C-alpha cells in the first residue's frame, strides 16, 4: 500500500488512500456465512480492483475466510487473481470479448454467456486446445429477468439450447441473473424478477438442460430475500 501511495504522489496523483482492515473484512464475511448457512455457496465480487480496495489482497483474505467463488469483470482481472495465488473458481461476470478465449482457458476462468452468439468462439477455442488435454469448458448463463442490461431473454432459451447442442466442448455449469432494485425491500420489480428467473429455469429444464449452480442474490438480496439465495 505504501508503495502505491508513494507512486501516486510522485506521479501527481491525489494524496489519498483507503486503509482496509482485512481482519474486519473476514469477520464481515463470516457474519454473512452464518446468515446464509453452509449449504449456500458464496461468490465474492472483487471486480474493479475489489472496488478500489485491492483485489489480490481482498480476495486472499476472503479465500482464507471461506469464499467459494470470486467474480470479476474481465480476463485480465481473473489473471491477476490467479497470479496472486487464488485457486477458487473465478466467474467473468460480464462475459468476454473476442480474443480473450485463450486467457480464459490458460487461467482456468469461467466465462459468462449472455448472448447466444458467444458460444461459437468459446467452442472453437476449446477445440483448438483438445490436444493439450482440455476437453470441455464450463460456463455460466446469464438470464435477463428485468434489469435489461446483460443476459438472454427467456424466449431465447430455445435458440440457446439449439446453439449449445452444436458445441460439444462447452458445458453449462451455472445459471444466474441480477436484481435491479433488491435494496428496495418492498420492490415489486424484484418480486417479478424472481418469478421470471424461476420461469427461465423451468424452460431450461424442460429443454433437457440442467442449469447447474443457480445464483441470484446480490448483497441486498442476501439481507432481505432468502427466497433468492438458491445454491
């Protein structure tokens, strides 16, 4: 931390910084674990350098405290965690850009698919590396349940199922969505999103696809919506 501050001062940066108590961070994590219980996995989101708090340091503290997964934005963030020693699964929550496939495979990252057309580039990348022993790549599917940002719509699930059937090197290992207003504990929108998510999961299962790890609750959902805790 001191080296970063010194560098900022020399480079004309602002002489401000955040001091993070990793012990308090771990304590807060354990409170969440106690709240949700052992049967639910916890994915700790450490994107954008853990929101400016230092992703490698924060992730290592949370890994020691028992985090099951980590969530990041891009393959570069995932690579940084791997190179710092993180061994837990790492989810790329905003998908991937063309050209990131090799890094995803090299650093054992789990991509998000939020558009059907993202399947083919991932399929081709894994097929290229079959001789290196990599047979299948697990990914998570993001469903748009009402936030209208990223994710396939429920009426696209048939197209997704058909496209995935043509990708033998890919495996659906998880399905999730994102609340738009869970911090409003009485939000009718959040209620509707839960219903939409359940309907999308039912469509997947009807199509013969197991959704894998199901996750929906963000921080506000953990506090206020036990019905959204899922896996």
